[in-house]
C-alpha cells in the first residue's frame, strides 16, 4: 500500500472522529454539513497575495488550533466553542483526504503533502 493511501485512511479516521464528536453535541445533524466548509473562507487571504493567503489558510487548517479550541470549549462547557473546534478538525482532515495540505507561501498548490494535482517541475 502506498504511503499516501495510509495517510488518507488516517485522515478518514480523524474525519469520522469529528462526526462522532459532533454527534455528542446538542445540534441538529444538518449543522455539520452546513458548517464543514466554513474554514475555507480563510482562502480569502489569497485575494491579497499568496503569502497572506497561506498564513490565513494554515491558521484555520491547523489541527492543533482545532484541538485547542475544542479543549477550551470542553473545559468551559461551551458547546459553540466545541462545535468550532470539531468543525476545524473535521475540515482539516477532510481536506487532507483529498490531498489539500498546509500551504507554502509561493503557490496555493504547493502543500506539505506535495503539489496538488501532481508534481510540479522545478
């Protein structure tokens, strides 16, 4: 099995975990699919330039931020913060299933998982 497939299965497990965690909150089921793409609003930074775009994208797609928000929400018993953390975590996992990783500042398609759509000649 190729390593990329191993990584995708790992991300699939994390995405499923986000669904399980969401199911423990007091929200209607449709809130998850409604919110799951909201972290992509961070791509608006690319309207300014690739460096700003990468910074904003990486902040909202970093799993540590998601875990910290979720943990803080749990600690405060705040369902809204828990929801935000779960959505950030699930979205990052979903993106990585499809090969969208954290961005380098030179090009939107240049990620920590490689180049989106295949290798770019250097």
